[in-house]
C-alpha cells in the first residue's frame, strides 16, 4: 500500500462523510485541560494568577480559528483556490510575529531564538520561492497589518493599565517587553483569522480558480510544507521541553499540533488522491511532483 493510499484511508476513517468529529474532539480535549487545571489549582490566593491555566486557555483560543477553518473547508466550493488565496496573508502573519520576537531577544534563550530564526527563514523562503512574493507586495495584504496594529494597540492598552495600577505609572524597557510579548501572543492566536475570514466570505456561485498556472500550484504546496514544518518544531519541541515541568502544558502543545496535523492530512490526502474527491486536487501539485505520486 502506498503512502498516498494510507493517507487517504486514514483521513477517510477520521472524516467519514466530512464528519467534523476529530477537530471538535481535539477542541473538547483542550477545553478539558483548562477545566481540569481550574478545578485542581489549589494556590488559594486571589492575587496570584495561574500562569498555566492562562497558557492552556490561550492554546484553546488559538485552536478555535483552525477548527472553524477545517469545518468550513470541508464544504466549500473551491478548497484549493481558497488555500492559494489565504496562503500569503497567513504566512505573512507568521513572519510578522516571528520577527517581533527578536525585538525582545534578550528575554529568550538562545535555543528559542534559533528555532525562531529557522521559522522566520522558512516563512520568508516560502513567500519568496513558493509565492513569488517581492518586498513591494508587503502592503498588499491589509488584513495582516490591521491585525498587527490591533494586536499592538490591545497590548499597549492592557499593559499600560496594568503597569499604571500595579507599578505606579513607571514606563520603561520592562513595559516595552511586556507590550511586545502580549502583542506577539495575540498575533499567534490570530494567525489563521485571515483564512477563516476568506472562507466565511466565499462566494458560493463563484467559479473555480484556474489550475493551469504554475504559481498557483506552487503556492498550494509551499504553504502546507511551511505550516507542517513550522508547527512540528514549535509544538513538539516545546512539548518535549515542558514535559518535565508540566504534563498539562506538554499536552496542550500536543493537542494543538494534532489539530494542525489533522487539517494538513485532510488536505494532503485529497491532493494525492484526485479520483477520490471533487475537483481533482492532484492537479494543484507542481508538475515534477505530480508524476511521482
């Protein structure tokens, strides 16, 4: 049995008749982790914020756009056409929040910065080689900059209020670091919002995107290679490092990665099995790859 057939049969079992039980189940697990932490936290001090519960709640919120995206993409008219439309803004948003981490580089250890640099290099390479993106196109995707501005504004407001109330109104480098960390967290949560926005606005009567253009085929393939590669390191390595200190934090990373992997497998299974689904999605692969399948 070929890898393509195994991939198809696996997703057929998990998504029989486009059943959303897998993404919904993973979201339920993430929600259960938050509830479990809330019920078992025994600090007893109202002034002490439970950082682990906050982290698990952020994982849960980060998963929601991806769950919505997967459930919507199962029934959309032109799935691959939408991939190509939202691939650029989603990848750009990843590049933006990865770049922001270097603004507060002294708050991170060297290994974290190395993985961040690798992810940023992957995002830039994906946009340059996969999307044929050029620097002059940087302002063409307004949704990316709107979300970046809103995340910075929200972080400034929240951090300023907290700093003024708890630190006596003294603003400085520590305040700047907190703003950048908060805005970076907001952008990570919002990373797939442009994709959800495009899928929800899809015109049911619109025709399919033409598949003959090599740029379109390259975009679809490069996008998923970047996503899987980035979150493979971002989630699994962080889960491995967090496991000795907190099993719940490691579980949160793994659940998030499994959701993204489920989404990627669902898409790739259809790309590699053109006879099994509408649209003959294998046509979207580059010519040199399509002959190898």
